[in-house]
C-alpha cells in the first residue's frame, strides 16, 4: 500500500494528503496543494498574501 505524503495548505493551514485528485497550483517554480477548490481559488487570486 502506498502512503500519500501530507503537506500544509498555504491558505487554511490544514494538513492535506496529496493524491492525484488534490487541487494544486504552481507558483514561483514550486507546487502548492490545497484541501479544497476554494482554497486553490483564493491562492490563485493572490499567492503573495499566503506565502508571506
């Protein structure tokens, strides 16, 4: 059984289990993962707000 890695959603700070279906965005040469499409949308509108 494969173990999915876990990361922290930069918008809501929840732990996210990364799978093929996990919402994601690329910014500044790095990939970010989100718990839900709403967090991805918020990040995409203003990434700098969440990466400070």
